[in-house]
């Protein structure tokens, strides 16, 4: 439970808000690369309550500038991409990607008026299918050395979706290890060729699908560890024969997480405000061993959204596709096989901004509680000019690399050494992994 004041602090992200300032101190996803078609690579975007225009420059770089022309306020989203920038249709002012006004053709030739204009502009960088924006002012830092960024593009797949609620609900759903035992349970375990089937893959070394394993063992021990990048969340489920299921997920501070996806893949997913009542999730799915079948994955994901807004087909308007017969026979939710829709329902059904003054958090909500504590502290630290998580941690230890997300079964004793060994070995096998960072690798081949 939060005070009304803290709930406001965490959920309001427009310019000048405490959480908005903090989120702007990190690279934020603003679009997929695929959203800028060659015919006219420009698009209006809304990020953290700011209306902007994103475009690709002739030199291959990108520009992200304020949508409202600094002259007399018309919409620059219709601008002409020419002469090294974007040119307003109304009177021809030309802006470059730094916000400099290069030309004001109707002004006298000797005029230096254009030098007085500083149009809003933010640096951008494309990484593995996602265009990230730096809205924190000044010279941007390099993005952290996360696996999602280091992976060669051939081993990744990027996608996004629009969820109609505050960003924090989406993020809190993603780091909550408890819900997978319920929300994503399948009564019918027949594997189908759909997106999310990895969630029904057999857990390594067993003949049990993950969804069944976590569904049957619905009271995990949850532990949370503060790391350089944010939080590491352990969900431990004791099985028969002195075995333990270890699921490790990670919060990438402040608004992303890394979760395992099947036995080989992981997903890094951001939840970034469009405004305080809407947000986008952006993911980079990466395969640690093989090239991804991007075409198939994209086709599966496109079944769930309409373009150009990546708006989900299901939502509040159709009760997220709820079917009571399906709920009785096939899925826990009655909302189809796509686990992304389940998550969407969970966070949207709460309402646009959750009233956290009336919730009741239990022991199983430990990750959410720890995250809110970290976030509230970071908001204060950032406002006071003190360091905040994931900004000053050099990526030199196992803790800071990856981070590694696993689903595995280990002997109950010594499970911690097992997952670390496994993580190090996995990185070894990956064609793109950095040098091994943990000397306890190669326990077995
Ligand atoms: S309003 Fe854009 S150039 Fe005049
Ligand atoms: Fe989920």
C-alpha cells in the first residue's frame, strides 16, 4: 500500500515531475526501427507526455524533435525531410536533429534571428530493432552492456505494444514472479504453434511444461537481491526428490526487466510512458545460441495488434476476448493462448492509474515492494544529484553483465552455485558471448 502522495510521485512522468526526471536519466525506447518506412521515414511519437517527431536522416542517423514548430506552432510531423533536417510546411523553417534552426527562408537574408531559436531535440540511437531516446539533456552516456544490446541483430527480435494504463502497472506485472502460477496456467497442455509456446516448453531435463510446473507449485519462495543494474528476483519452488525449480528474473532499473523465455531465450522488456494513462511495452527477445526466426515471430505478434499503432486487437472494448467456455476447459483466464493478452488484461483491468492506497501487498509481492522502495529512493537521490541504480555500475562482473535470466531445475542443496555455473556455461556456448566472467564454468560439457 502506498500513500496517495507516493502513488502520484511514482506514476506521474511528464516534464518536470520527479519520476519523469528520473526516467529521463535513462535511455528510453521511442519506436521500432520498422516504424520508419523508406518511402517517408518520419512519424509523430509521444513519449513521457511529450509530443515529438521521429525521423531517419539521409545519413542513416535519426532525429527526434519537438512536434510543434517553434515559429507559429504547426505540426512538424508533416514536415519535409530534406536538406539535412526536417522543414516546416508553413513557412519553410528548417531544423536539424540537434534542434538548431538552419534556415528561415522568409526572413531577411542578413537576419540572425534563427540563432535565437532552440527547438526541442533529443539524441537517439537504434539498437537491435529499437530506437532509444535520450531525454536527460547534455551528452548521453553509452547504453549499458546488457545482453539485449550486445546480441547480434540476427539473434534478436524486437516488438512493441500499446497498453492503455500507466507504465508502472505494466512494470510491476513483469517483475511479479507469483502471477505466472495462475494467470498463465493452461488447463489443456497440448502444445500449439503459437507465440508464447516457449512458456509451455518442457523445463530442461524434465517432461514437464513450465506452465504446469509453476501452476502446480504456486507458492514459490521469493527472494530479492539488490544489484548494480537494479534487482535480481529469485522464485524458488521445491519439487520432489530434493530438486528445486529456480526461476531468476531481473529488474533493469528503472523501467525494464529481463525474463527467461523457454530454455534458450530471454526477453528484455521496457515499459515506457506514452503519457500517464498509456504506455508502450518494447521487447528485445534474444536467443543465446541460434539466429532467431524473425519472420515467424513477427507474423505471430502481428496477429495480436493493428498497425500503425501496435494497438492490441483485444482490450477493454471486448473484455479482452473473454470466453467463459474456454475458461472452463482450456485456459485459466479464458482469454486465449497468448500470454501477452493475459498480462495486458491484468494491468489494464486495474484501471488507467492504480489506486495503490487500497491494495494489500503480501509476502508474495516482495519483488514489487522492493522495486517501489528502490524507485522512491532513486527519485529522491536523482533530485538531490546523488547516483541512482544502473547508471554508475560498470559492467565488469557477473552481477552486472547480462543480466542472466534462468529457468532451471537443480538439486535443492547448493542451488545457487548451480545456477551461476549454468549461467556461465550458457554464456560460453553462445556465439556472441563475451569472455567468460565466472571461473566456475565448465563443470560439465
Ligand atoms: S509555423 Fe513552422 S515555419 Fe512557420
Ligand atoms: Fe505475465
